[in-house]
C-alpha cells in the first residue's frame, strides 16, 4: 500500500515547475513506497498561485507560508521561493515536524545556513537541497569513476558556469522574475546562483575546498528596480572567478559570469589526475568524456596511435539512473535531474540512509561561497572552514 507524501510547495517560478514535474512523475519511473500528492502551492499573489495550481494539479492554494508549514495535511515543505525566504520558512517547517527540500543556495549567508542546519537536526526531519546537477547521469558517472580510483592522484579541477542573460543595461533588477539581480533578495549574484552548483559538484568529487582567493565584478553599476521604478545601485556580483586549494592536494579554478555572450547555461568541469581525466559539459549533457592513462600503460604498447579521450554516451542501463528510463541510446533531459534527486530523497527517507546533499552538506558549499565573496572584498586568500 503506497504511503502518501503530501506536498506543500512554496513558490511558483522556474523551480516550482521543475519540482512539481518531479512529484508528478516519480512513481512512473521509480519503485518507491511513497506517492506524492500535490496538496497546496503557496504564493503571495493568489491569482498567480491559483493559475499554477490549476496547471500543475495542486488541490488548493495558500497565500501565507506560515499557514502552510503548520497545516496538518502536509508532510513535506518544498522551498522554491527566493533566497531571502529560505531560513525563516525552513526553521518554521522543521519546528512543525515537516520534511524539507530547499532550493539552492541554502541561505543568504553561512550564519543563516547554520541556523537552518541546527533547526532540522534538532527536529530530526529529513532534508535535502536541490543541487540537481549531481543527478545528471554523466556527472554521477564521473563520481563513480573518481571513487573507483580510475583517475588516481588528482592535480587539477577546472569549472566554468557561464550565462549571458543580464548583459543589456535595461534589464531591471528585483521583482518576481529578476530577484536574482537584487542582492537584498538573492544574497549574492553568480556566486550563490551559479558557482554554488560548481562548488557542490567539485566538493562531491574531490572533498573539501580548504582555501580560496576570489575576484568579483559588477559590470552594470545601476539598474532600474522593478518594484520602485527607480535606478538603484547593483550590488550583486555579475561575474566571479576564484582559485581554490582542495584538501586532497589538487588546485582548482572556478569562473562564472552572466556576461559570456552566447553562453546560456555553460556548466562544465574537468578533473585531471595522474591516471586519467574526466570532462563534462552541460551543453552535451548525456556525455562524459574520459581519458584513461593507467590501462594504456599496463598494455603491451606504451603509446598507441589510437590514444585519446573516450566520449561516453551515458544512456546504458548500467549508467547512473538510466535503468529507470528508456532503451540504450535514448536520452533523458534537464527535468529528470530533479526527478532523480527526488527519487534519491524519497529512497533515503524509506531506507533511513539520508541522501546528500542535506542541509549540513550544503552548509559547506555556503562556507565556500561566503569565503570567496569575502576574499574578493579583502583581496586575499581565506580559509573556508569546510568540514566535510
Ligand atoms: C539562473 O539563471 C539559473 O536558473 C539558476 O538559478 C539555476 O540554479 C541554474 O541551474 C540555471 O540558471
């Protein structure tokens, strides 16, 4: 007999849609005991919340999140609202004994994230942060390759996360669609929004980032605020680059911007070790590129005229997550990364082995983000204090 997982969704933007899709499709693809029920969506604008509820099939709407987190017919609170709302909602939801899944970045600052970790741990409620890119099969395969020891001692890690949607000076800041440009709501710019993804993946593959030195830039200094109609200073980082040292002895470079003309969601990484390398590019999401050196050396010939990178099409049943979908050679999409994350979360709840990244794990990413921003302000290397 299926157990109901009664969902209370907060926010109806881009992430509200990706998460809602995941709840609706979970049982079609994954054999878990829980069956999500779309109980309520909450947003301040009742008309927009109702339109979202009608479209996605939520039973009712709420306009006050405080009512939703107290509602007895809700098991799980999904925080898909802007960053400045995460802390208060998560703490209240934890006090009410709800499971919580929260969009990234976990919080505006490390101090906020620490309060959230304390709240979920005191309440003992299952929790997860939606770092969905861990659930791209090719990235999960990279993790497997690294954990199997195939690339050996790591030397380098190189990540980019590039977009181009804020170049025009007349793009306003603030408001429903553009809160990511308003630091009072977002906390930071590309560091929290994009580099948080890169940092999460990097520490998943390598372990802790111990020290960083960063440089940020804000190219457009003033933008009209969508709510006040007035030109206001822009205080988010439009671009951020940082160097990193990992506890495993590897060196990292990270680059992120919303000013890379032509790049829409260019999320890449490469990891180079003594025995091999892996490379991933989200614009070709079903491929993991792998260079294998060790096996070559153990063969008869030391070098071969056929030596080179292997481009692995990660669509076989034995690739991460793929046995749940179609036949080899057929792909899954961006939306499935959220479905895979939800399946892992629910499986973790059912097995008692919580899936990662939970709030405590995402706090470590927040520490790196905060250290990078502080380092950029102060122009010096800083310890991150990450404890993974
Ligand atoms: C910003 O444009 C954004 O939507 C991020 O907020 C997401 O986390 C990223 O995955 C795609 O880009």
